[in-house]
C-alpha cells in the first residue's frame, strides 16, 4: 500500500506573523494535526492544503489536557 504524501508545509514566515483572531495572542503550529493552536482561546484552527483557516467558526475547541 503506497504511503500518502506528507501534508504541505505552512510558510514559516507566515507562522511568525499569524495571531489568534480572537485574542491576538500567539499560535503554536501542530504539524502532525495540521492545526494552529491558540492556548489563550483554547481553539485549534485547521490548516488545509498548507493554508491556515483563521475563522473562529472553523476552529475546534480544545479538550481537557490539550
């Protein structure tokens, strides 16, 4: 069975300037989950095809311990 290709990378320069749209706080890139995590807002914004989707309504709420 062929392996799927790795997900596209997010441009590191983009990661340096992106902030949470709700808190304006920093984000942490979770490469494995393809998400940008806002610890302050307790939200995980998806990254689709290498493009961050920075809409609060598209974000996943972080569970306990995440």
